[in-house]
C-alpha cells in the first residue's frame, strides 16, 4: 500500500459521558479537537440510559466545530477511526433511523433477573461462569447480549419488526458507522471484533456470532451486525457528502475504548499492559494469539485484529466506578465544584484517616462480579473531614486496580514489570503515586494521554497507509513521567487488609437486609 499523502487522521471518541473528535498528525500529535457532553438518564434505581439521537447529534457537532476551528478541509483527512463506550446497546429501525427507545448503558443493571436466572439454571455447569469457554465472559449485567434479550422480552413488537428487517441491534460503534456511512436505507451495519467480544454472543475462537448463545438469549441472528476486523486494511464504507464531513472519507478503524487504549499505548507484544482511568477503570494485558480463560474473575476478550491476521487476545479487569465516583462527590454531595478540585482537597491530608470508600454503585465488577454489592463508606470517625473522603475516593480507584493487577499476574503467570496508564485521572499525582505504592511496580504515563482516541486513529491510519506498521506506531510512543513505589510493605499490607474488609461489608448490605 502506498503511503498516504493526506495530513491528518480523524478519531471519534464516543465515551460514557461525552463525545470528542480529534485530529492527529503523522507524528501522532493532537492537532485539534472539540468535545461535548451528553445527558445521563436515570429512569429508576440501577437503570442508566443515553439518547442515541443525541449522541449522533453531538458527534456531528464535534466534527463540525473541530474542522471549523482548525480550518481543516475534509480532503486533508486520510481516514476516520472510531472508539466507543462498549456494551451500551442500541436497537433501531434501519429503514427510518429511529431508535426503539434509549440506549441501555453498560453500567445499567436492569438485566440482573435475566442473568441470575441463567446462572441458577446452569449451577451445575459453572453458574455465572457457564459460558466462559465460549465467550470469555461471566454472566453479568455488564454485557450487551443480556440487554438486547431484555429489550426483546419487554417489547415483542421489536422481535416481529426484526423479522421484517425493521429492527437491528448494535453497540455504539455500529450506530455511529451506520449513520456516518449513510443512515436510513444506506448505512453499513458492522461491528468490530473487540466490541463483538463484549456482547456475550460471539465465539472467541471463531470470531463469529455463536448460535447456541443466540438461542439461550432468544436473539434473532438477523438483527446482528457483521463482525469485521478492527484494522480492516481498507474501509467499512465512506462518509457521505450530506453527512458531517460533507465529503467521502474512509471509515477505516474501530476499537472498543479499552482495546483502543491498548493499541494507542503500543502494547503490541504479549505481556504488555495498560490501565485506563476514566468513568470506570480498565486494565488490559496482551496475551498474544493465546486465549487464556481466567480463573480469578477476569474477562477474556479480543485485544484487536488486523485484516488477514489472527486475533490478538487480552485479559481484562473491568471496574465500574472510578472517575464516576469523583463526579458523584461533585454532583450528588457538592463536596467539590469541579472534578479537578479533588486532588487539591485530598492533598490537605496525608492519608485517608482510616476511611475506606467502596463505590459499588453498579455492583462490583472484576474480580468479584457481584451485582448485589452496594457502595459503602467504612472507618468513619469524628476525625474524618471532607479531605479524608476525597482521599479515600482516590484511593478506592487504586485499591480496585490492585485487585485486578494481582488477578492478572495469577491468571497469566506473567509478573508485570511496569504498568502504562492513561485516561483523565492520570494527571492526579496523589492517585498515581498511591497506585505505584500498591502494585509495587513503576507506573508510566505517556506524553500523549489521549491514547483511546489515538488507538482508533492508529487503526484507521494503518488501514489506509497513513502509517506503515506497528513498529512505526511504537516509535511514536514517548514516556512523560513515571512513579516508583515508596510505601513500606507492612503499611501496604495493613491498608489492603482494611480495604478487603470494607469490600466484604459491601456484600453484607443486601445479604442481611
């Protein structure tokens, strides 16, 4: 493939709370961007929704504002890559473009009854782990297959519409690609292997929809998008003249947000890992072409796939609430006025004063997979101040990440020598140092911390020849700062002990009601 002579790669980063469009140059540097938040809809306890139409409108707006502000013409853009919040479920009419209701967000727990029933029916076959060999995933409210099953069970007319080609399913990547490539009557309905691997519907080995899983969840295959490589080597289709770019540009790379961060951190070799600190927290370890089925509560997922090559797999530990806890302190308690103030407040004290915060607002994900867990604050005394609460909130992110880190080493047999980090929270010096203290290895932050969007850009750029190889991408990665452990082992063990006691209390809450 000849080297592209275009100047930029565009990346759409559609996250849980906002949508961003970023232009990257050939050296992987951000040239310009624009970001807009969208509404978080909470119809009742445990339910979390987004408006798919609003998400598409925000996508159009951030593209337009970026091109306008930077005075970039569409002809200067070689390709578009997409990264997205995973598991969030959209069902829409492909003939009209109208969704059948709001998107059900990955954090949503309304499928607890479906998940619980399936686990009970298969108690003799592993319970929540009964489908791990096929899908790499435990039974959990997290994954989109159960969400789609819930939609179909609540509204039988959608199942009937699917028979007539008037109802299709996709995660946010599919929804965006469909709209970008023409929308009603024209759009391409595809999803990449990384997003498909999070549905509970894809066979990890064949990389195709699994007929047995579709039967279990009573999902018609006709609703599902085509599964395609993350780096297709060409494009899934092109943007349209009447779309936000007003031009034809290849849509040429897609990765779920955490796999995109793995790709953007240049974790191309088995044994390399990264942790993303965002709304939730997600630690991924590249295991190469080998599928490792976790025995310590982790997820086996597809890391990425390039066209005509075997898939690269990963172990993942998913944490539901990290940055979202800071938002909760801001929005629900009014403890701070902006998320950035959390570090200033936490810096007023030397430690958490014995306070431990378990943010199980959506249950606890890896390594526990307890949808019945509830958030608690433990260890309060009259000594505790709002500064101690702020510090405990930051430390909760590090404690949860530690449990993933330890499970990952046990499952893989690979002792990790360092941990690359990215995401919005990595600017927090207190958190990064505490994380290094807990995991006992250096924490390394790259110069470009928007690695999720960068990973999507890398995928699209490889497909169209903007960049030639993974080696070229790896050479673009540069270290910005590292934190080394300095906490005494006895102190570390003491704090971890009390953290685990607090976690146990989060389970007791419903058990003893």
